[in-house]
C-alpha cells in the first residue's frame, strides 16, 4: 500500500505528465537561480578568497584563503562593535515598536468616530519611502532649522542647537526613534487584525465577572493574540535586522562607528574599502542569522496552520 502511494506521488511530479506546468514555471525558476541562488553561492565562495581590491596586483589575489577572512573580521574590534550595535538596534527597536504598536492597535480597535480615518493616518509612516523619511528626520534633527532643537530651546532645555545625529551618545537613540516611527505601523496592523478576531462576548463575560481593563487585557486579549503576535514579532525582527537604509541614510554608521551595524559594516568593507573578501564573510554571517530567524518564522507559521 505504501509502495503504491509512493508511486502515485512520484507520478504526480513526473516531468512527462507535467511538462507544460514545468515549462510555465521555468522562467521564474531560472530568474531565481540567476538573481538569488548564483549571487548567494558566489558570495559564499568569495568569502573564502583573498579578494582585497586594494591589493589586486599582489600574487595571492584571488587565491583560496580558507577561514582567514572570518578570523580577521571576528578579531576586528570594529566588527565586534557592529555586532553589539546590531543587537542593541534590533532589541530596542522591537521592544519600542511592540509597546507602541500594541497601544495604538488597542485604541484603534475601540469604537471611535472616524476610526477608519485614524487607521489610515496611523499607516502613513509605513507608506512613506525610506529616503523621504530619512531626509525628513535629518531636517527635524538639524541644529539650525530642526523642529526638535527649536522646541527644546524654546522650553529652555537647550541654550543652542544640539547635533543629535553627530553625537555618539544620541546618534543611536535618534536613529532608533526615526525607525520606530517609520516601521511601527507594520507591526500595528498585525496586532489590530488579531484583536479583531477576539470575540466581544469574551470581554463582556470578563467584565461581568468583575475583571477590570488591565485584567481583561492580560487574561482575554493577550492569550487570544499571542500566536499571531509572535509570528509578527519574528517577521519584524527580520525586517529590523535587515534594515540598512534607516542607518546609512541618516548617519552612515557614524559618528565614530556608534551606529555601525553588521549591514553597514559589510557595505563599507565592500564599496568603500573595496575588501570584498571580508565583506563577503560578513555577509555570510548575516545570512546565517537571517536563515535561523526565517526557519523560526516558517515553523511558527506551520504550527499555526496545523492548529
């Protein structure tokens, strides 16, 4: 019986029987191989080579280097700083976005007049292109014409303009603030969708039993939205970790590498310092991290479907 089922399954995927189907998907498969798989494999291969363009005339250029590039980057204090910044960047972003997205979603889930308009306004930051968002916040943080400085000077907190993006103590918080504003609606819409799936009768029953707003949130809302929210958080963590534009467009990893993350470090190694072997090694590490997060995301999606 098992053998019969196996043969039937193999027949379903036979090339002769599904020739036209395979023909239709062939262009997409070829495009994926050429644009994704080949560059990935090429990048991994370069990470094991001596591929420093500043030493292109040397005799060992393009030769096999083994794990040298990986050992060099992990021994580099600037790379370790970039890894630490990546962790801070990702964790602070996701905590701030989750707290803010939850608050906004709870408000927008209430029966408000003009609720549809407020929901649209809440989604606008996410719809704005990254470059426009970065230019806007650069202007807002400006020491001379920036709105933030104007308000703080007017309140008497500052006597003169302060360079938020030019100071090592405030550059990372400033960039995180800009990214939270830009990316929070993505997480908010997931939570709002989950909240709309919670039955109103459950809230009524909890209220009759004497549960206040906090208890209703803890014992009714959270248990019913924890699974879709967990999936949304993992997806958002991948997005935050992958976010190159937010930092590069505002600070380019500065000042003094205070906002340098793994992505900006890899970009700098490749297209500023032209050390493609080191850049490829850094990119492979990033790929491994993203692959692990993606596996977690896919497993969570699969578990949700089974239930």
